[in-house]
C-alpha cells in the first residue's frame, strides 16, 4: 500500500473511494500515511442502496436490474464518487463479505472492484475465499494492486 501512496504523492495524483462491502477499509489504509491530505479529498461508505442512489447517483434501475453487487453498480459508483470528490482516480468496491447474504448466482466472496483513472476504466469480478474479514482484506489489497497497475 505504501508504494501506491508514495507514487500518488510523488505524481500529485488525487484519489477517492466509494466502498460498500469493505466499509471504509480502503479509506482507512490510505489515511495511515502522513501527507495524504494533499491527494485524498475523502470517500463515501455507501453500505445501503439508498446512499448509493442519493450520494453516488447510482440509478435505481441499475440496482433493480443488476443489483448492488454488479459491475454496472460499481461503474456508476465510480462516476458518482469521482464527480463528487473531483479526484483523478476513483476506486469503488461492492460485494458480499458474508458469512450470510450469498446466493448461487452471487456467492459469499463475490466482490466487484473498479478503478477509473483518466480515460482508463477497469472493473474486475473477484471471488475471494475466507472469513468476512479475510474477504474484506483481500478486496482492499486487490484494489490497491489495480490502482498501482493503472498509475
């Protein structure tokens, strides 16, 4: 994570996050480092669909058709938080950390992670194994790997 923060600081690239299943874990990791206020305006923890719609401007139709745990929702979360915070990079995460809430179509451990930087947009579908905490940690780590790859 430090490598990502160092590169963002060095290049003066701002970053923001919209988190659901990770509950602010990515934001917490970013703010562990001194000096990040220069590149980190803030984040949105949008655990409920209501907040996804009101704050991040995720369309109700998207949630009805695809669900909160979908690439479509994450795409709209990226746009919403990027616009709200005015950052160069937006990161969004939505998934099912468990231990409950999974279905056959959307099992526990399913996490969509998106990163938007300039004209680049990457959204990955991941299925992580482990406990709730392990799934959240794996999602956080993968998000930082994706950011590093794009910058």
